[in-house]
């Protein structure tokens, strides 16, 4: 059974919830530390953990078959966390998906494959998964839900071109997408991103 760490308000008492999704080589515990910087005081926080510390083995832009089995399992793990929140009586519009790097890609992919109106999807350096962005993979309507993607314009793992392709498709699906792109080449979460998210989403 995949590991799931929790924090914040107990799920049974919360009116809002956040799913935090860690990056490659990290853990549920490490991404849970983000709650100390984000304004999640009113949220139940769930952080699922990937088997072996990785949600899928290769680059998020590798040929689809390379990541297919692991990605399917990982999306199932995120769905289980989402369902747990739903079963606690928290509506989708009060749920936030938050991920970094591999976790950001997974949060965007899960949201796009199950498009509805969450409170927001917050992707710290990420894009939709696949060798190419395939519109036919995605269905549903975001109904104006906020999607935030912050990144470097020269990130070694996530090309700006894929971020912009993701923005185009998500916008077409009814999301209100905000990009915050920085001139540096750091693969990190910046204070400016945290501040924007706290002020405009959470």
C-alpha cells in the first residue's frame, strides 16, 4: 500500500484540502514541509508518496510507452487521495493540487485527465506529460479554475516550450492559467512563486 502522510487540519474537520505531490527522489515528508510556507492553515493536507521515490522512471517527455505502467499507477495513487477527500465531504472547488517538478507534472496531468473545477492546480516547474501533448487524452472542463505554473525559462528538466503548450491546452479546457517564468536556470521553488500563490490562490 503506498504511503500517505497528512498534516494540517484533520480531514474529518476540514472544509478545504490540499494534495501535495513530491518530486523525483524526494518523499511525502519533504513536500509536506511546504505547508509551512504556503497559506494552508485552513486545509487538511495529504501527501502521497511514490514507490521508490519516483512517480515514473524517465523524463516526462520520454516516449509514452517508457513511462506508461508507472504513470498509470501514480495517477491511481493521486486519485485515491482525491477520493479520500471527496469521501470526507469536501467539494472539488475546495481542493488544491500542489506539486513540484515531477509532482508538478503529475498534478497537471491528473487535473487535465479529470478536468472539473478544483480550487486550483499549483505546479512549481511542470508541464503536461507525454512525448507530445495529445489533446485527445484529456476531457472535461475546468470551468475557470485557476492553474499556476512557475518555472525558469531555461530549466534543464522542463522546457519552456512544453509549459506554453500546456498553458494553451489547459486554457482551451477552461482553466484560467497564470505563468510566472524567471530568467534564472534554477530548478527550485522561489519565494516569488510562494508569495504569488499565497496572495492570489490560497
